[in-house]
């Protein structure tokens, strides 16, 4: 009581302390997130040229896209797809608005006409699009269905935007073309050609050890080609995978559990308040029920041929006699017992036709007034007619069959294997002979079936397989969790690689992962690991454990690189071969001696080669590959002249122009100019967005949320 009195006496003081604590918590969060203004950043997926893309709207579009794609796309892939769409939309709409492009009513109407041309609601008696009918339809929507009218307005708004974009692209295309002079140049590039001789001294003739590429050389090259070596921010990781797998004891336990199901057993039955004797797998006569109640895999109630079985146990199982059991055997993560419960010789495929007669109460009989008895009588009557004259099957199928998928094809179902159709249907066509006509009842109704063809009969077996999945036990999972936790703690406190080596764990590495990637080589889709690596709180050297679908990953962040110019070390792999080639070219040029190709070839231990009918459109030298620099240089020579040494793609060349063929002049180069214009316009409409995107100011926050 004394304590309570003291609390009451200090209540005002406590309220102040709590308020200050809450304020400090909020203030810390504000500071951590960049100030009060950062609230908007939490609701903004990106900013493009000052235009914010709402996180909520973006998430809704991603969700809709994923739903439409089913399971064919991961969330990260959906995010990237919607991002490309939104980026294109914002950038191009801004450009269209800036240029003052508007969509006229005639343009929108033309697009509506194209969309609705085949809609019978908007066509007249002649089958032509009728604009008056469209206006009546829209006016009716406005009066009777405000929601549908709103959707129509959104539809036409989208078409208006499409019209604007078409105008924009037309303007871009109109500004790109080729003159007649450029048409002539295109003609010359394709048709002027030369015959030449050359000597090639390959770069490989100088060992790499003779040229040194220093860090200073690479740094200078990077500075001179900085735009080429700009890179996104990236992270590098090392990690260990811990897979949740069954132990030896778990395997033995699963096998024993499976074996215990073979013999009959006594279990308490609460329904009768007494013990009940249950049959085992060896003695049951209802395999579907037994497998359904006791197996981790479903009962496959169909006949199979030899080629339907696969795996190392296939031959042994198929060769069993009826009533014999094979196993237990381990396969695909299960212990299994397989028993052949029935054998017979049947065709491996049958071609059949049917007429489906439905009735009230059958699965497809919702719109039918006939009773079950009437349906059976009709089916029997049809079967009688067909048995007397099979040629009438097509006519009767068209008139009476409820199966709209094939009634106009004379009820033809094509060829199908055992187990494809409903059991009663399946049994009839495989148990009877070609030419037989019969009536079979299924939940769909009554089927009048004609067996049109059967392949040659072969041995088939029906197999009941009792399976028990081999899973990690709770003890095994707990042991793994303890093992992973110990490794995580030790790796955080010591050297990650040394700790892994002592534990005999395989350390895997991944370099330069980008912020919006989701796959880690060797580990698959691990988006949470990459998100952590790019989080503000993750520091180089940090270690963290992550749950996976079948175990754990313990990862360490080993390096962090912000967006910008590559370092010398990072660019070395790409730049070193370029600089090495340049230095080798200089050495080769210094060593060249001789005034003629033959002298140069003799001094270098190579031969003089020839290349005929070479043009600038396809600058390929026989035996040397594509060498545009070399071919371009030789085109500028006079006949009989020898070039200075030329650094090409594969080596250093000295060449001589033997002869030049200039294609005859044309009266007009308009055709070539038009071809060139069309090619440039096609490229322009594709490249204009990339140019605008490069110019745009984009703040991309996707990695924070996905």
C-alpha cells in the first residue's frame, strides 16, 4: 500500500517521464528516416522528374499482375515488369504534356472503331461499325449503370492516351529520315567492293608476359571512358547453406512405420467404444480406401503399361504377378511398397465417339427438363439406331449431345489412353471391342458410346503403392537449429571462413549482387538475404541467419559498393585485355620491317593473304574475321598502294588495295533513301524512350519495399 501511495504522489512526474520517452522514440525514428519529410518517402515507390509514384498504387498493380500471371512469375519479376511500365508511362506522358499533344475526338473514335469493329452490339445490318449505335450504348450506360459508364470513360481515356502516344511517335519518326545523298551512301556501302591483299600479325604472337598493364594504366582508361564503367550499387556475400534433411534414424523410423502397415492391427474405435481389427496392406480388399487412409501418396486407380513406369524399380514392379508385393524400396524421398492388384491385356489407346444425354440432376443438366428415366430411354433409343446404321451417329450427335466441345465433330473424342476418362466410360471402351456401341451412365448423364478404333492389346497392370514420406523429425530439426545458431554466433564473433572450415561447412560466395535481384547463385530465390544486405543497418562483416523452404542460410556481408565509377580492381578484368591489346599493337608496329607485303610477311614468319569482293556493309576478311577498321582504311587507298600498320580486332595488319569496283550510278537513290529512313524510324521509336530515361532524374526506392 505504501508503494501505491508513493506512485500516486509521483503520478504527474511519471506521466512526464513517459511522454519524454515516447517523444525521444519518435524523434529517433524521424532522424533515422531522414526527418519529418521522410513520411512521404515511406509512401512513394519512386520519384521520376519530380512525379511521385504511389507505393499503394504500385503495390495494387503488382498484385493484379501477379494474379493474372498465376504462378508463372515471382513477385520480384512482377515488380520489375510493372516498374518498366510505370517508368515508361510517367516519362512519356510528361514529354507528351510538355509538347502540348492532344487527342482529337476523331482519333479516339478511330481507335474505338478498331477495338469494337467485330462487336455485334455496334454493327449495322451490313456488318459495318455503326457510330450511332455506339453513342446510344454509351448514353444508355450513363443513365442505367453509373459504374459501367465510369469504366467506359476509363477505357476511352486510355485510348486517348494511346492516341497521344501515336502522335508523339509519329512526330519522332517524321523528324528522322535519310536524304538522297545518304541513300546513295547506303547503296555504295552494299555494292562497292574491293580486292585486297594483307598481312596479319596476330596479337597472340607476343606473350602476355612481354606487356605490363599497371593500375595507373587502368585508372587512366577508366577516367577517359567513365560513362562506360558507371555501375549500380552492389553487395558481395559469403554464405553457408544448412539443409533440413532426415537423419538415418528418421529414415529407419519411416521404414518401420511403413512395414507396420502390412499386417492387420488392433486399434481402439471410439465409435463403437471397443477395439477393432483393421486389415493390413497384405490383406485388404479395398486398396483405394486403405491407401487413402494410410499413404502419403494418393491411389492411382488406372492400368499402366511398361512405358508408364520409370526409375530403377520399374521393371521389377511391372514384372510382378497379381497379388505380389515389391519393397520396401526408397524412391524420391519416400519409402514405398508396391503391389500388383490386377492385370489384363488391353489396348494402350482407344478412339471413341459419344453422345451425352443429360437430365435434371446430372452435373450438366441444369437447363434440361427431361427426367433420368426419359434420358435413359432416349440414350437406349439412340444406341439402337446407331447399331442399325452407324452412319447416323454424326447427325444424332449434332441433335442430341450435350457435349458442346465435340458434338459438331460427330462426338469424336479422338485417341486416349486408359485412365483418361471417367471410370465407367473408361471401363467400357477398354473392356469391349472395336465397333461396339453401348450406353454408360456417369455423373454427367448417359453416354451413347461408339468404339471406333483400338490399338493392339498389351499387358497392363494396376498397382497399389503404399508410401511413407521420409521427413526430418522434430528432434532432427531442433538439432539443426541449434547447430545453425552456434555457427551464426561463432561466425559473428570470429572469422566466418575459419569457423566454417572447422565445422566442415562449404562456404559459397556471390559477388556484386544488385539491389533488385532475387536469386543468389547456388541458393536460388533468396530475396530477403539481398534486402538485408542493402539495408541501412547492415554493415560489412555482419552475419545473419535466414529461414529457407528447406533449412537455413547463414550469410555474411563481405563488401558494399555504392553507385558510381568502378574501382580499378573491379574493372581490371574488362580493361586489362583492351590495354594489353593496345600495347601489343605498338610493339608489333615497332618490329615491322619491309616495304612490301612479301618482305613484311617474311620478316614476321607469316604469309600474304587475299580477300576478294569485300564491302563496307560486311567488312569480313577470309581467315581473319570481321575487321571494319582494316577494310575502311583500305577503301581509302589508291590501287597498288600499301597501308600503314593498322591495329585491328585480331592483330596488326598491313594491306594493299589490289582493285576497287564502284557500282554503276543509279538514276535515283530514292528507294535506298526510303529503306534507310524506315530503318532509322524503327530504331528511333525504340530508342527515344531510352534517351529520355537516361536524361530523367529517377529516385528508385523499390528495394526498400520488395
